[in-house]
C-alpha cells in the first residue's frame, strides 16, 4: 500500500492507495493530458509542489476479481524531467510504469533509452512496463514504423512489452492503455513482486512510524528499558547491505 503525507497538513493527513502507477518521459510529450483524458471528470489531482509531482487518485473495481473497489494513484512528474533526473522517491513502491514519447518529436523517442535505464536502476527489471506513443492523431503513419527501442525491449522481455499508439487529443487507445497498466500493476502486486530489499526496509520504517506502538514511537522509559540504539541504517544499492548496530 502506498502512502503519502500531503504538504501543509502537519503530517496528519495520510493518503493510502492500493496501486501506484508512475509516468515517465520527456517534458511536453503529453503525460498529464493522457491521464486527464483517461480520467475525464472522475479525478482529483493534487499538486504536491514539495515533491514536484502531480498525484491523481482513481477508484475502480479490482481488474482481476471484478469485485472489490480499489484506489489507484497515478503519479506525474510535474516538470522534474526538465532536470534530466527524477527523485528516487518517485519510483518507490510503484507497481507499473507508463513510458511516454511524442511521435512528432524524434528527441523524445531517443530519450526513451535514458528513461528506461533509470527506471531499471531504481525499480528493477521486473516492474511492468507499458509504452505510449502519444499524438498519433498528428501523424497516423508513425504507427506503421519499426522502432528499434520497441524491438529491443520485446526481445529482452520475451515479447511482454505492450505498446499503445495514443492521442490525448481525441482519446485514441488511452483508456485501453491505462486499464492495461492497472491490470498489470495488480498482477505484479498480488504476485508479491513489490520491490527489492531497499523497498522492504523503507516500507517497514514507514509502517512502524505510523503505528502507535511502533518501535519509533516508544516513550523514553520504554527506550531506556529496551536499551535500543539504532546508530546507523545503510542501504547500499550496489551491495544491498543493511547494517544496524544495537
């Protein structure tokens, strides 16, 4: 479950969701417009300027069981990509990524490799991934082209790399792409493939800090009795090392 504390709430307002889907791609490829086209009037965007992102919340039936209602968070970069890098917290505990480029701007296609490599570095190879080629309404012929990036990803992912030629302007394939992303995200979560050791440690810290009886909320006497002293917590992405001195 993904949680976020909204700026200006004093840390009292906790938002929880069942799934987290992130969008990646160059600035002005139409990421925000794609989300808004999918959600139409049924969404509540929240501008989180502290984190330089826009968070959209969407409720729907579980795409697997078709019964229980779930809440999906869709994260948009809100301009972070202009700095050629996204903060690691943006990727944290995500269940699916929608990678986007503009079929009318070649540079946005060339930069897909950079975004893909950053995604794999931050979230691992197994995170579900969908590619949206946006603005296809401006040049429908682009849907017939052969794209090296797509061929390469399909080869290394054994064909599991869905591509949607979309138009945020007229709605072409937008709903299908996002519904596919939600379904893949749910399958990923239910399979227990939520992340690496770093994610598990961060989630443990987050959950314990929210619990009244959590280890980070013990009173001074309890801490003295238990004589706990967490001196150092190191998460090394290279060696995946965890060092806790007690």
